C-alpha cells in the first residue's frame, strides 16, 4: 500500500483551488459537500463557479497565483492547464507541508481524491493512487449497485445509540454481537422499507432486552497454500467474524490481512524441529477462548483435513462440548500442481494420485513403498524437503524408474513461487543445488514433465525439460482412482 488512507475533516477550514474550468468545478463541488471554506483562484470561471461566487458559497481571486495565499490554507488543489504553474504550486505547498493535489499528475500530488460511494455518514473511498482513475470509478459504479441507500440511515441510528450500546455491552465480543444483529436483523429491514420510526423503536427494544448467553465456538478454516484469491467465500466470512484467530506459521500475511482488524491473532505454527506451540497447547488455547464465549477461527494452511491434524482438534472439541464447524481449503497438492501447470491425473499416464507425508522416520517406516513405486500414478509428497535423498533411494529401490520426472514446487501459488524440475535420479541433487526450502511440495510422476510446457504462473521452471508425454489417445478414458496414503505425523 503506497498511500495511507484517511478521511479529512475540512469543515470551516480554508482550501485553495487554483483553476476555473470544469475540473476545478468538480473539485469545488466535492469540497462544498465537506463544508470547506473555498477560495478559487482563476481569471475566468465556469458558469456554475460564478453562481457559487454570487451566492457567497466560495470566494474568488481573479489575479495571478501568489505564494502568500498559502499562509492559512489546509489543502490545495491545482487544476490548471499550465504544467509549470501546477509544478510551482506543488513546490510551494510542499515547502509549507500543505497537502496538494495536482489534477492528472500523481507524481506532484501529496494526496489523491478517491472515487466515493456516499451513504452519508457512511462513506466508501476507492483510490488507485492516481495510476488508474477509470478503474476506481468502475469499482465505484459496481459498489453503488451493491450497497442499499438505507445504510446511511442505519449508520446514523447506530451513532445515536452508540453510548447506550457501550454502557449496555462493555465487553467487546458481546457488543460486536449486538451490532451484528442490529445491522443484519429487523432494524435494518425496517430502514430498507422506509420505516425509520419503527426501526428506532425496534432498536430500543433490542437494547433493553436481556443479554443472551454468548456461546463460544470454533471454526476450523483452510487458508489454502498462500494466494489469498484461493480463499473460499465462507473462509473470508469466518475471518471477518472471528474474535480470536489461531493461525499456523505457513498462513500467508496476505491471507491474514483479510481478517478483521481487531481480532486477536495468535501464531501457533510448527516448523520442523521447532514447535512454537505444541498440539496440546493449541488444544488448551481453543478451549480457553471458546469457553470465554469467543468465536475462534483455527486457521490452517492448505486444508485442515489433509495432513493438518484437523481431525485431532475436532475430536478434542467434541470431547469438551465445544460447538465447531469446518471450512475446507484448497490443499497444497491441488494448488501447487495447478500453479505449476501440472495435472495431477492424466488419462494416459496417471490414473491415481497419492497424497503422502514422510517428514519423520516413524511416518516413513509405515508407508507401503512398493505401492508408492508403482507406475501410472502421481505422488504428491508433503513436508518432505529434508528427506528427499531417502525418498529418492527408497522409491528407486522399490522399482520406480530413475527417469521418472519430478516437479518440486516451493512457495506454491505465492509471488515467490519457484519450480525445480528433473528426474528422480537427480532429485536430491537438484533440490540442494537450487537451495529449495520449506514450504515445498514434491510432485513425482510422468505428469510432472508438463511443468516445462504448461507453466503459466511465476518464473519459468528451473531445469532442463524432461521427455514430453503426448502419445496417441487410448480407446477410452480410464477411471480416476484417487488414493491417499495418509499417515498421521
């Protein structure tokens, strides 16, 4: 974010607009709405600007711009067709630490005028930082169709009740629950129907009613592999309803940015050899916050039920009588393969895919290596970066061809994604050469060769292309049998 968003109170504060054309007129109209004390400096004015001067709503200086006019000004708008004059105004304003907007010149501007959706006192501002004003206007048009005009009346009603609500509900979580009912319940419906007196009466009744017992709950949410665009709508809603968010280390900062600003965030991540919080500690935190009546989101990278210990956490919650829900996420194997251009199944070459984790000896020793080494299937190996040499050796020893292609996807779906390709015979060697680190997912099988030709996201794959797989089609599509060799780590 390059610009710091803020809303300025310009009521009864001096603002100078230099320029008297159509653009200046639009700027003055918006400033009048903010009740600013406006002076327009221009030799000639549009008819509307002249009417505002005649009505005493704005002041007019027809002579040439003077630096002294900035003495008591809070804000300046340069809206002339004279580039050098605009630059001079911006320079003088900068020297006096006065915010200036130079129309159609983002580089000279220290503030930008956003596109506005007005539901006074509720205001939504959209800015592209001066880079794409037409895009901001397009978004404004879309929001205008989505936001009911009764929202302004709802905001006014909430403002009138604010002090009473704070006294009635001093605890933030309870207060938030009341507001959610106020904004989404019968009061809002009455305002949409144009019945403000009945809405006010209903709000007062709701405020006087006994406080409902607040029951805490836990929502187990899959955050996906990192790209915030892969969050489900239900996951986004959960993040904005949460009082507390317990998140894994691998949940991206971009995903966390979508959460409600005042939610308490607790990192409970684990990293190989460094457990920031034990699983028992996570259970204790879930219980503590849920029993305190809070809505808890347990935010996990990928999908909670694919090597995420989601089942263990639900078993714990059920044993302690805590209500819970589950919001699935896109698991790393599906997302990393898609962002690397690798189809996990292919009707000529991979009729099954196995999801495997092998990050510790206890899990590796329980795997059916002979089955994993079979051809015509894809292996998706989670959390295996530190064990690539042993994976390579075991698979080759059990019959997997050393020439089998692989794609190692690091930071899949994120801007820093890297894909390393090669064959099984050189898996550990190539990973070491390119310094591959967690989080990374290994895709092994004939389909991995397509990473070279079907890459579409991020930088091109690192490594020489392996043999392509495009023989003639078989007589009919084979049934896809998705298998999971899932072992609890």
